[in-house]
């Protein structure tokens, strides 16, 4: 029984030792074999591989895909006119020489390497931006800046065992204090233009109203003049007709005038008159045969 247990234990130990000597390299990875702390071999081809069991040899895997490094923080950069800009950027890079990468980085840690690469990229952007104006950075020279930064990084990238695939500017903006000043200046300018437009509109409105009032007075005066003229012509014609009619029959004329007098005297039902009925005023009411 003890012999069977020993055989099983030996088989298990042998299996564990064998499993520690075999490893699989993914097509998206590099495999770096260490022997007593030194790089023994770099494996580029995917598949099942063999190494000596630890601690004689150990294996570390590195990602061979394209990596993205974003600007970690927004630092202001001064342009040629000493204006402060904030540039957000990203860099696409890929590992091409794992041995050189580990030796220059001191470890197989990509995150630690990115913390070293960020200030190098930022310095390259500083050198490119300080040669250009704000107008160039915002409009015309963005492609030139990206190409310039990529060229500056290419030589240093080789010493790190990496390749720079692309450099991109995500955003170019004024720093916070400059943005606030520009915004306030824009507000002041728009306020000035608005006040100017209001003043111009108010003056134009007053001019239009004054002109309309003048035209109104002229139209009313002309209308009143024409009305008076028409009324005068009408009164003249009426007087001529009355004179002609009254000239034909004096008795009728006297009767007509009496009716007008009665109409004016008895206009309201509440009026009270104390008059002798035998007066000349009531002659028309008494009839032609009465005195």
C-alpha cells in the first residue's frame, strides 16, 4: 500500500514538474524567459513552448498589441505670443523589442513605462506648440504639430524597444483663466453691440413716430380744411335755396321760420315757458284765420 502511495505521489510530482515546464504563447503576446534573473530568450511565435522548471527559469508575457497613451493631465503650454493653451493628446504605440523594453524600463511593467513616456510626449508637444501662434494651433497647423511630435518621439522610441504608430491631438483650448477672460471680453463686446443696436433702434423709432405724428397732423389739417370748404359750399347753396324759396312765398317763409323757432324753443319736454299765448310768437299755432 505504501508502495502504491509512493508511486502516486511521485507521479503527481512529476506531473507538476512537467506542467511547470510547459506554457502557451498567445499570438497577441511576447514570452520572455528569465534564467536566474537574466533574460534568456524572447519568444515571438505563438504555440506550446518548453522551459526549465522554476526557479531555474521563469516566463513573463508582454502584450504585443497596439497600446493607447492618453495625456494624464492638462498642462498649459505657451504659444509664440505667450498665450496659454491646453492640449489634450493621445499616442498609439506598440512593443517591437521586448528585451530592449525590459532593459530600458527596468521591468516588464507597461503601466510603469507609460508613466515615463508621458512627460517625453508632453515635452515634444511643448517644443512644437511654442513655435506656433494660437491661430495656427486652432486652425492650420494641427497636422504639422502631430507629425512633428511623432518625428521627435521616433528616435527615443527605438531606445525603449517600442514603435510610435500615431500621435493625435484631441482638443486644443485656452487655459481656465484665459478662457474666463476671453468669455468676459466676448460678453462685454456683445453687450456693447446690443446697447448700440438698442440706441440706434430707439432713435429710429423716435424718428418714425415723429414723422408719423407730423403726417397725421398734416392729414387732419387737410381733412379739416376740405371739410370746412365742403360745409361752406353746402351752407352757401342752402342759403341760396332758402332765399330763392322764401322769395317766392313770403308767408310760407314766415311760417317755416316760426316752425324752426318752435323746434328750438320746445326741444326738451322738461322745459317750462310762461308766455302770453296771444303774443306774436304763437301766431303760427293759432292758424291763419286767428289774430
